[in-house]
C-alpha cells in the first residue's frame, strides 16, 4: 500500500488455517514436519487463489514447490529466544527437575545440554495458548521467539536470551513473501519492499540448513550477521538428547552468502561423523 500509494481496498487478506496450527497434541516430527505450516498456503498460491503468500521463514523448507519463488524478505525482527516463566527470572534459576515446555527440537536439545536435570514436555499452540499452559501449571517455564512477542506487544512477558547463550533457529525473526514464478506483477510489487540485508543473512543461514538437510527432526541453529561487506555466520548442530554439540563459524564476502553456509555445514558434518542425528 505504502510503496504504490494504493488504498487498503485494493488488497484482500485471505486467512488460511494450516495443518500445523490445527493439530496441537502431537510433535511436529510425528505429523509431517515443516511443510505443515506451508502446504495449504502454497497450494492456494499455485491454484491462483492468492497472489502472494506471507510466511514465517523459520517454518519454511529450504526447497520451494516447482513454480514458486521466495525472493522478498521484510526487515528482520529480534532474532533472540525469550525465556518465559511466572516463577523465576532465568533458566539457571529453575529448581532441579523443573518442567519446561517446548515444541522446538532445537530448544529442547539446547536445554538438555545445559540443564540435563530438567523435564521437557511438548508445548504447542500459539503464544496465547502457551501462556495459558504456564498459568495452568503445565510447565514452570517455556521459550518463545522475541520476534513474535514483539509483534504481539507481549515482549514484557519474556527475558531475551543472548545469542551467545542460545543460538536461534535458522531464519528466526524473518518474514518472507512467496510468489509464482510466472507473475511479473507480483515480482515488481514485491521488489519495492524487499529488504536486501535480510535476504543476504537468510541466503547464508538457509544455505547452511539446506546442506544439513535440516527439518523439524534435526536440532540445528544458525545466525548470520552483516559486518559491512563481510558476512559472519555461526552454526550449531546438536544431538537430539543434548549429549553433544558441535559449533563453528565462518566469515566471507556477502556475495558468497549461500556458499559460506554450505561450507560451514560441511565443516560441522565432518566433525560430527556419520549417524550424529540418529
């Protein structure tokens, strides 16, 4: 609207309830992984029912269906995880054996590595649902992305965790807009709002994820930071039980973002050896 001085009436927002938001009593890996948050939306895009699709990039598989393209990103929000608890101020303040809720395999592995004494339980649903579960005593604490809390005006419920303490998920805090390859109108309109620095960061992070064949069943963390014309990528892979963590970092020209990501993935995989994620 702002880029083309168009009225709100020129747009129609179509809300699509995806499978990943409807089945809340099972872990994502049990019901199909990341595609559960995108499949119905991408089908509507391919069918022409919608012209563009707006996604949380943390949910996006690294390969798009034939005929679709992701080349528009909005300015990235806060990338950090937030610690949420009605009883204590920080993770290390939780008593021995406390129950922590999380649906993220990455967070669960990171927690198991740092606090193997904690009891981890499945914790799915939107932010409001998870906050209600805390109130009901289902768990003593949980973790939520600061990006979502900021957008909902609920950041005061959480204490941000430094990325040096908990490396975030690949593409956390980023919104991507998907379009059809054969739609020049959408291509030109989206070009006006594309945020190039976010695209450069995600090229490295998603290159890292793609080489690792990352899914909801593999605990992977990654974050790219721009330092002028140089890109700094940190990556981490974990055993699902948190027993072993392998991390590394790489720097290189921004223009080589995707290759930097793939090379760092190869480095960590070589150190991990076969069967690391089993």
